[in-house]
């Protein structure tokens, strides 16, 4: 009940007025019966706009973190996600993956629409990443068709990490149903599961116009985090007196758009920097041991 109140009375009319969303391919949605909506994932708001623009109810599998917060904020978050039709799943792998699979199958066996993000997480840079095979397993075990769904510009309207949205038009493209009944009974064949998943991701690439990257989004996020930490350590080292002053000056020049002048540090320069940091005059003969 709360789902339809949010969609038709509270949230839906406001979002439609502000963002003027458009839909292509709505005729591809079955009027009844189970189906899997396999969507790219650009923004937190994907789980809001897709159900808003589809006439039938859509149930998404959402990470359990949204349902386990404490205090008033935690309660409101939990109530909201339940209200917009999301089920909590543990994405830690192993038995948790089996539980998530079973949650999705229960939705499909009731003849409903299941929304899923094959990438497993939001794209870190707007590109489309390799899909997880849980999608394929659910399609084979349920017999439900898979509809590729491309969210358009939701990352621009609601960038990751930004609370206030940017008011602009967003869109949804719904592709034609993909039937994988030819693989019936082969849900334990990992090569079949990968083939099905890759076919879905290919259709998503065509619908969304995104560049495809043949690696998992989580792996890219790990790389970006590691690179950011390495850069932070580099800047910390550069900020230490006498440790990497030339590199810091070059970085500042580049940031300000100035021509970068390559600077080299001689042993005498390093000694002068150390003397200056200690409040000594490098020409007085003091601090010889530090310079040698």
C-alpha cells in the first residue's frame, strides 16, 4: 500500500514535475507475469525513477545496509526502502549469495517484476562494467524473460555522494525481452551463465551508449580507492619540509595551469632545505653532520 501511495501521491508527482522523465520501449514490458528488469546502475536514484516510470510494481534487491541503520535516520531509511519495494540482501558472498538468489526467485514465482543491477554496484565512472552471473541463474531457474533497462543521465541528476539533486531530464530505455529457455536445465554450467550474462550486458551497452569495461565494478572501485590513498600519501610526503619540495611545486604549477618546470634536487639543495627547516643558516658551517 505504501508503495502506491509514494508512487502516485507523495513522491511520484513531484519527481515527474521536476525531472520530466521520458521512457522508451515501455511496450516491451509484459502486462502480467514474471520478468527480470536488468538495469545499468549509475546513481542511487535509479531505484526510484525506474519503479516510478513502470506501471507495474517493481521489487529490487537492495544491500542490507539500507535496512540496518540505527536511530531515527535508520528507521526512516528502512521505511523508505521498504516503501519503494526493495528487499534487503546480504552481498558478502557464499551463503549470502544463495539467500539473495532465493529472495529474487520468490518474487518471480509470484509472477512479479524483479529489478536487478547485474554490475552489483554503482558504476564508479559512468562506464558499464562486467555483469554478475546471479542474474542468469535466476533467469534459468525461474524461466522468466530478461528485459535490459538503460537508465539515462541519472548520474548527472543525482551524482554519487551528492545529497542535493541537479534538476534535469532523465530517461529510461527498455529493451526487448531476452528469452533464455534454450538453456533450460543448465543453471549449474558456469560457461552458460557467463554467456547469458554477457549477452544481457551487450544489450545494455547498446541501449545506454556506455563504454563497456570487461572487469567488475567493485574491482575498479578498489583500484580507485588504492590510487587515491597512494596520492594522499604522496602529497603528505611532499608537504614535509625538505622531502619533496620540487615535486610539490610541480604539482602546484600543474594545478594552476602554469608551465611545469622540472626541478632537480642536489645534495647541497637538500642540505639547505634541512638547515632552513631547523632554523639554521647553511653557510655558517653549523649542521655539517646533518648535511653529510
